C-alpha cells in the first residue's frame, strides 16, 4: 500500500517531502523540519488537493 500510495501521489504532483510526511516519515535535517509546514491542516489540504479518497466498506459495496 505504501508503494502504491507514494506512486499515485507522485503522479498527482504531490512533492516527495509531503508524501513522506503522510506516510509517517519525517525529515531529519534542520532545514526541512523548520522550513516546511508539516501541520495537520497543511497536510490535509495537500491530500485533499490531490483528490485521493480512502474508500470505506459502505463505498465499496455501492
């Protein structure tokens, strides 16, 4: 699933640093940690703009 999600988000134009953050991999460099907005609101906006949706069981049955 991680590989598929990373490939799909890359195809949709999401920057690598945000794909990593959405998968729980945070950067170790000081610059990346302090100069990139990894707030939940920003990550939510990036995910929403990508147009991806996780299906629920109800969605899958319809």
